[in-house]
């Protein structure tokens, strides 16, 4: 059975991770760092020159829109963000589940009874 094969394979759920590049006013850096931390982002490189902070790192794709939405308010409209797909990584939080709409294929007895 497919359900048994999936269980035996010990599959994992992965999510897309994006690499980002931010340029923000240095004065806004503490607020941006707090936003990135709250979003689970990992900053790999950071530099400050001429009053501009440049940050590069990765974050889960699901967090990107939230960062983009809050960036203008934190930087008085002066922050920019570029991002692109980087890789897939195993999810740290358990995946969302939904109520089963039919027979449970992981319970062979129930499944076979309902399939008649």
C-alpha cells in the first residue's frame, strides 16, 4: 500500500528557503534586526558604510511577504529588499494538518471497510 510505503520511507516535509539582500538606513538597523529575528531569518553577512546597512541572509519563503510589508514602516520608506529562491530545508515546525475527508489509508482495516 502507498500509505505503508510512505511511512516506511520516513519522508519529511520541506519548505522553500529564500536568500535575501537588504539595504536599510543604519539608524533603522535595530528594528530591522528585530523583524528578521522574529521572522526566523538567518543573517549571513552584514556591513555598514556611509549610513547604509547591507544585510544578506536566508529566510523561509512564507516569511518574506511579512518582512516586505513591515520594511517601509521600519525604514521610513528607505529600505529595499531583493530575494530569490535558494534551497529547500526541512521544516522546523510541524506541518499543518487538515481533517481527513475520506477513509484513513494508514488504518488498513478502516480503509478497506470504507472502500467497499
